[in-house]
């Protein structure tokens, strides 16, 4: 007579697949969306291994889907269904972000000591001329659908950085410091 097999506990979504993508959500902050709630919403949208980084809408997750547009649509539909609002999602594969980090794109750029290094995620590659630097803010280079820029915190000219980015790329963008991007990758 064989022994009855011990049933394994159902695994949580945190262990079902590796993290494969990151979404950088525009406009998320601790005052309008708690990261724990956002993680639950993403899980309810069918994504696995969900983790958040900082309180500003940086979400890592697993999915077998590879089409970034479909992933974005699923994320935004989950937010609409479970939050009643949508934060525009800029999705990248973690492999793409890791390749960017491995190149260390800021190493070859002229960054003044004390300036913040920033990555702006665009919806599509950008080929138009960039505006001239001003008020301690400069867009240094565009690599496909990612713009690399710097800004001087607390510049005497005020908050011109986001205005410069909006002028160059419109409002369907989201920006993170280079340190935040590296932190997202560290949580991979």
C-alpha cells in the first residue's frame, strides 16, 4: 500500500515566474496610490512576481507576454478595473534595462558634479532636434525610446527641467533618476 502523497501548498504569484519586465508609471506618488495596493492590482491583472521600488510607480513583474504594447494595455486595463484610474505605463523588459546599465551611458557624457542623471522613457524613438540646455537642465542624448538628461537640483532658475522635457517630447513620457533605474534592476 502506498503512502498518500503530501499536497504541496499552492504557490503565491510571487514564486510562479521570474521578473521579466518593469513598468514606470507616470504620476504615481504616495499621496495618490499606495505601492502595496498597486502591487495587488498588477497581480489581479494576471502578472506574477510583482514587486515595487520606491513610492513613485516603479513596478517589476513576470509575464510570458513579450509584446510591450499588449503588456501596457493589460497593466492599464487592470488599473482602470481595480483602481478606477490609469497611470500611463512605460514598459521595458528587464533585459533591455540591464543592457542599458551595462553600457553605463552616462560615463561618456558631460555630467557636472552634483547634477542628477535622468532617464526619460518615451513611447517611440525620437528623431527631432532637441531644445538647447537651460536653467541647469540638459537633454544630452536620445537612444531610441530613452532620453538621457541631467539637471541641477534647486537651480536658481526654478523647475525648468520638466518643462524642457515636455517641450522636447510632449507629455506622454515619464522620467526617473538613473539611480532609480539601477535600483529597479537590483530588485530583479
